[in-house]
């Protein structure tokens, strides 16, 4: 069974780039979210193996969406993305439980390595 991924980013071109990178390597992108609220709702419904989420989004930022997803499923595997210059957010995200962090602009290999790292991490809420 292919690994399922939810992409959450408010920029459509970033979602398109990420989806292309992932599908070309055999991953199955099961959904795309345009903001944090959308990401939480789609996570509940789709239960992807991995979430790749931008930090800076309207309506609900990625950190808040990550916290809500981890409340729903403590074993959720979340990778955060953000632009350079937001190191304080990186620290907050890591403390809150993200599996990895990607700085934009990123190379495809970096994204793929983050996904492999997330998949290798133990899932606390597996089967929940």
C-alpha cells in the first residue's frame, strides 16, 4: 500500500510543486489543504500517513493546526515547512512534536528525506 500524504499550504503553486515531487516518487497525495482549519478537517477525514504543512497560513497557522491534529491523533506524523528567518517557529514546532522541518525553498531530496524520517519514527497513536 502506498504512503498517503496530506499537503497543507496556502500557496497553490507550492502545493502543486510538492504534489509533483511526491507523486513522481510513488507517494499518494490524498488531499490538499489551503489553511490550518482545512488541514485539521482533512486530517480527520483522510487520516494520511504523513502531513506536510506550512507554518504561515491564514485562518489558522500551521503550529495551531499541528497541535489540534496531535490532539486528535498523538501518533500523527507531521513535517513543517517554513521560509528562512523563522527559526523561533522551528523550535516551537519541534517542541510540540513535529517529526521534521523543511526550510523553503527546499530541494526535492530534502523533502523526501523528511518523509522517510517521519515514516521511520514510532507512531504513538498507531491504530487509534
